[in-house]
C-alpha cells in the first residue's frame, strides 16, 4: 500500500482496502531519531500517528483517550519505565495490541516480549515493510474478541486467534504476532476446543465483522470489575456473575470474560513475580488481595501464595520439561512427551503455576468450593493437600517436576497422582496450559481444561481444552472443584498416596497407590463435578477430558487411562466427569498401560500444578471458566506455583528449582511419556 | 535551467553518495530514509540526520562523564547510552557508527574501561566524520535543486 519512495499517494494501494489506512498508532520511544523515523514511516503507511517519548506520557494519553488508539508500538529500553511494564499496563487497562521493538535482538528479550503479551517484536532498524503489516494485529485482536463473544459459551474468551496460534504455538518465540495477549488466551482456549472438538469456528473468517466496539476499561470500570470479582471470589468469579454485579449497561459478558482473563494473567504474573499483588500497583491490584480472599479462605492460600506456588511448579515443570524433554519451546503441545513441556511452556509464559493449576482445577472441580484456592493446588489429588495448603501442591509439583523431565507425561503422571481428582485433566491442562499461559489470564481458565488436555496430548490441544475447562468450571467450580483437595475428608489418604508416589518420581509405583486412593475420592469429586461439568463442559470438557487424562499419556486416551486418577479422568473429560469416575478405576488400570503409574501421578500433578499455577492467576478464572474438572481449577488460581512447587518439592525432598529451565533432575524415569 | 550543470551536479551527487555506501559510511537503511522523503517532506533526511548527530553529541558526552573516573564508572549508564546509539545509528543507516557501537557494547559488557574509552573516542570520530560527509551531500542536493534539477534516486545493491 505504500509506495516506497516518492509519491505516496493515498491511492497507492489503499484503494483496494481502506481499512489499514487511518489506523491510529501510538509510538513510544525515548530516542528522538527513531521516533521521528517511525513517525514518518507510519505516516507513509497512511496511519494516524501520535508519537511520544515517555512511557508515562503514553499511558496517560491512552487513558485519556480511551478509544483513541488502535495499536501501540513501544521501545523496550526507556529511561522512565520499562517497555514491558508499559506493555502490561496497556494490555490490562486498554486491551490494545502492543508491538515491542528494540535494537536488542537477543532471544531472551524477544521471548520476554512474547511472554508479556506483545503481539509482535520488531528489531531495529525498523523497516517500513514491517510497519505496513501491523494492522493485522489489530484485526486479529478484534477477531478474537469477536469470537469470544460469539462463543458465549464463555469460557473461551478469545477465539479467533486461537487457531492461528495453535499452530505456531510450538515456538513461543516465533509467535510474536498475536500470540500473546488476547490471542494467547483465545488460542489456548481454542486449542482445547480445537483439539477436541474442532475449530469451533474460532476463526471467524469474516474479519470484516470484527469491528467490535472495544470496551475501554477505565479505572472506574476496572475497579468495579475488581470489586465484583472480589465479592464473588477470584476463583469463582464467572463473567456472567461479574457482569451482573457490575451492572454496566452496554458491557457484554464477553467483554468481562476477556478482561477477566487478562486480569488473571496479571495476577498470575504478579504472584509469580513478587507474590504480592500490590506489587504492580496497578489499578488491579489495589485491594486485590482481598479479592482473592475467598480463595484464601479455602486453605488459607492466597493468591499470592498460589502465585508463588504456581511459579514453582511452573518452573520446575519447565525445568523438568526442559531437561527431560529437551524442548525449549514453551508451548510444546505434545503431551505425550511432554505434558510437562507444555506446562513448562505455559509456565514460562505466564506462571508456572498455571500449569499446576490446571491439574488442580480438575480435581477441584470435583466439588470443592475451595476451588479457588485449590486451583492452583493439585488438590485434586488429595483433599488433604489442599487443606494443607500449597504445600501439597508444591509437593505435587515437585513430583511433577520429575515428570517433567520425562516429559510431560512424567509430570502428568505425578500430577495425576496427586490429583486424583482432577488429575488427568489437570495434567493435560498443564501441558496445554502452556500455550495458554502465555496470556496468563486466559490460560488459567484454560488450565483446568487445558491442563488436562494438554497433558495427554500435545500442548496445543490441551490449551484450548483447558480454557474451556476452566471456563466451564467457573460455574461449577465453586462446587467442588477440588473435592479432593478441599475436602479433607475426601481423599486425604489418597492424596497422600499420590504425593508419595509422585515424590518418588516413580510415578508408576506411586500412581498405582495413588490411584487407588484417589479413585475413591475422585468419586466425590466427580459427583459434584460431573454435574457441573457436564453442563458446562459439554463443549469444553471434551477437550480436556481427553486431555487431562492424556496428560500423562500425551494423549487423551492415555491420560484418561492413566488416570489412575480415575478422578483425573473424570476431570479431563469435562462432560464425562461422571463417566470418569466410573471409568477411572477402569481407566486407570487400562491406561495404566502406558504409563499408568506415572501418568497418574502426572495427571494429578498436572492438575495440581495446573491449578496452582492457574490459581494464582486468578481465582476468578477458576470459578468462571472452567467447568472443567475441578482439578484444573483448583490450581489455577490458588496456588502460586512457587508454593506448590516448594511444597511438592519439600515433600519429595527435591530442591525446588528456581530456574525455569534448570531441571532439577527429577528422575522421571518412571514417567511414561 | 542549465541542463549541463544540472547533469554534472547530479552525476557528482550520484558518485559521492555511492562512494559513501562503498566506504561503509552508509547502509541500506539510509536508502530507506531517502525513500521516505518526498515533495511533502523534502527535508526529511536532513532533519533526521541532524537530530541523530545532536543525539550523538549528547549521548557521547554523558558517556564520557560516566567513564571519566577510573574508580567510579557507571557502566550501566554507558551501556544504556551505547544501546541508544546503536539503535539510532542503525535506524538512520550510519553503518560505521553502528559498528563501533557493537564493539563498544562488548567492552561495556565486560566492564573494560579502557576499551570503552577507546570506543567512545572512535564513535565520536565516526559520527563527526559522517556528519561532514552528509553535509557535503546535502550541499550537492541543494545545488542541484537550485540549478532546477531533481535529486537522483540512487539504488544501492
């Protein structure tokens, strides 16, 4: 559309598609030379440019003109504010696509951009060709939002983009465009769905219809949102209820859903980073801590804790996976080999916890109110565990870690084991979570679903599933996502057994025990769960049912099979929660074939972890998103990965791994990948 | 309009700018910048490079201050300055300046003060040299325009 050189006439190529012309771009760079060049280039592209040399100024500009911009391009290194910080702010408050740029082309920085949600990352010197295409990010994002609304089913917040993303998901780094942020979320949910169901029409082919009016989340609106979430309980907050509580005319459920996802990601990130929400000092956080109160009440976890826990698991998972799988890609969908991997990637992106959360979520769904807390925690596995608090999760996570090495499957197993309940699902979600996590928020919900899904299958799948799972759960979650976890009475023994199993990194051994133990509790969960889930999950569950179970098995089947968790199976298959129960027992044995023992544990772990991770992210997510088996939900918000991980690790006696990719050296040998 | 004069000036311009590319003073990014210039903004390139040189002077000065005291070097500041120079020089196509920045960054990473000082000197030299060269180029452009001619688009491959 732009002629290079002279004569850039408005008609040069813009006649065919007027849309990109007039795109309102905000450019932020402290380097005046670059700023001038960019401005010129963007004007040549027929965009409406506003340039700004300070991040704070840019933010206030954005806040003042809520709907005044379509896309933001920002430099990474700026004196007054880190570009990534700005990225987060914009993503949370304005939900605009942000492109990062820098003269620094080192992979780590690019990755950081991706994980923080940038839709693209440009290396300086920026060429005009690169700028010509930025409008696609705007389109994509809108499509996602549009899709979300299309699928009022809700858990899937962003749809359109998922599909695209899934493919590229494998390489986190490469998906700079639209991978992060909204896309991420949608994609994760998408993935789940896709994997199981199909493309759910995420991709709305008609881009033309993606002109959805964007909701600008003003500070007041956001505060209203946060208040509603807090009141409902982060884990339980469902977009629908939030919407009702907010009572804002013109606000749709989809708007709330996507915002919730973001919020969860935000929280997760906070939890992971500093564990305290207040850290960010964002509007979100103020007074957010209490928002998670409900969650915390569960087991005294608080999001932060969860975040912490979540982080750990993620990291450990990541490490495990990295180590075990040798995969660097965060998004490794392949469950089989790496449910963990997926998880890892998920974590890498967002919070490690997320992964766990998923696992938990599933279990949790079973009917723990606690879900919110449990989310992150692999409670699924042991009711006790949850009650116990992150510890369990951590333990599980640790357990998971070993699995990770092995590959996600290993993890899955461990997780599964731990999460008798949601185990399988969680695991899968864990695996899948990865893709989801990138968006963090979106992930969480997905976690439950995704975890499950991912684990058994490839991450890709999981992710979408998890989304759905979580999404489904929200409604259900309150019930008992973590029946296992939350209900001390339920399967305390079970969980314990799982843990042990997991800990021993000998999934096999453990899992069997665990399964047995869990199997029982699972039922409890399933009862609750199935009810909820079936309703919710129908679409979603499908995704993760398989996934969850599949966590360990890299395929849904396996997962379910290995569901040693039986419960996990229940979880994974959203709709078939009920079935799971029954099949759990059988499945467990059946699946066990591949990896039974390990898978189970992994599943549990996955769940556990997933939840933990995801829990951290948002308790809200749990509640609302996923009908998925509690397992995932549990972990999602509640446990900070770190906590979970550490807990798990402690139990297992494995030192927590801090570095994401440093595998702790769990022996995942048993984990059947 | 004296076509002969214009022709001569244009050839002179062309040869000069090609030599700048060949000597490594400029690279493709400069060509891109030239493309952005048109009737609507005829002085775009001159403005941008002017901004760049001012920026260079300022950043170099700050870095010099940071590197001044041997016992108290603020490498973080130096690194930040180098990073900025690298970004802006690559954006305008100042190839030599950019290359020095790359070496400069390496010295900074290992906290080699001596190396940094050398690089600082070099970057200072390079940007001033480029400034002079581009000034000559713009003068030629002006002469062409005043003679009634148009500035040739030079494609460097």
